[in-house]
């Protein structure tokens, strides 16, 4: 099935959210409480093309009265729509590798190439996570980064149950790194534990796309794009509006500009481990990001990706041992 934003947003909300996303219509202020909290302020722009969508406006006003996280959800989706949704399609092996990478970076250091982007988890990987947690796995993870406040907001939805999850991470004194913020809700339920895994993958991809470069390949379905574009110019008003609505829902595919090795494999056990068997089974040595000195007198700092390592990879007989591990994601997952 071709991915469009209709997988995440009801059809009737696609166009109004795209219009709304052109504005910074939601303001927030962090509260120094335990657990952390945020107050929300709704600012509907006085744009008649938006205020005419009374259903959406009423929904936003109700959520503002309740101080509901639904506002964050709709804000993230509106920004994805306004900017032109950008979707990364990684492979199962890439997702498995990035599970093993710690996000020990500060909120000041975090960057992603687009304010909002989507990661579509491949089918085999979703089946693995569903079996691991005994819970249906989300198909798409949406990540928004607000550079002004440094908030990171992730949103995902489990397709069959339509149960969604949203996480708001912000720089707090008690959470100096994104890793600390990400682990804040771990062990609070299998849904949150599973959510931590898919968010970790998405945020790691955000950092890697920033540092290695990413290119926009255009609409996922070029043939449909040309068809909708042609129909949007038709004299039949109903058919033209329908075509424009379909264009609004389209998603662009992105991939890395270069091949990026995501992990290393060590085939032989370390010296002495054969005696007690402590290192015989294949296992991961976690990766991370490191601020490395560079430049004149080495006084500048840049983030460097330290890849995870699959120790005793030669003893692993699953699919991951038969794959060339490159982060070029333009192919079929």
C-alpha cells in the first residue's frame, strides 16, 4: 500500500491541518513540576481559509480547554503537512542496529534535517517488535523538533487499535540528555517500553540524517502525483478539488546522500572468553554519539557516531549476518 498522510490523519482534516501548519498556532511553557509538565496556549490565526473549517477549530478549542496532549499531536501533524511530509524507509537490519545506540546527547546538540519527518518501520521488524512485547507495533513514527524551545515531540499510532502514543521531551534540570528523557517512562508498561524502542530508532535516524546528509527523492508514487496534478487543473470543480486533496496527502521519500555503515561485526571472541563461555553467544555492544575535539588547537567540538558492535557476529545465523549493512534506504525494505 502506498503511504500517504491518510494513514495518520482523517481525510477531512488533511487540508485544514496543512493550512494551519503554516502558522505557529500552539505556544507552550514548561512547568518546574514533578513529573514535568507544560502549559499550552492556542492561537488560531485569523485566516478565513482556516476559521471556515469549524470542525477542526472546535476540536482545537476543546483540547485547549482540557490542556490535552491532543494539541501536540495535531501540531506535529500540521507541521508535517505544511512542510511537505518527508518519509524515511529503513530496513529491518538498520532498525535493529539503531536499537543499540544510546542518545547521550544534550538537547542543545540534537538536530534533525527537517523540523518534522516520518520513519516507516518495515513489516518484518514490526512483527519482531510485536512478538517481543506482545503488542501491535506502530507502522509510522512522526518526530518534530522545535529549535526555539528544543522540545522533541514524537507521535505514533497502532493501526488496528488506533491507539496512539505521544512523547514530549524537553530540556529539564533532571534530564540533561535525550537518553535520560527517553528512558523516563521505561518500565511503566509494555506500550511505553515498545514506544521507547521505536522513538530511539527515529531520533537516531534524525541525528544520522543531519550529520551524513539526506536527499529528497520526491513523491513516493510519481505516477499518482502526475495524475493528481493533471486532474487538479480540470474544469470539473468536484474532481479538481478531490485531486488537490489527494495532492495534499502525498508523502515524499528521503534517503541518505551516501552509504553509511550503521554497525560493526566482530567475528572472533576476545582472548580468554572461551574458558568460561562468557562471550560465546552473539551480543550487541552499544553505540553512542561522542563530542569529539577538532579544528585549530582542538577547541571546537562535533558529534561523532560511534557504531554499535555485534560481537561474535560469525556465530549469528539470522538474516542480519547475510546483509551488507548500509544506510542507503531508497530500496524496498
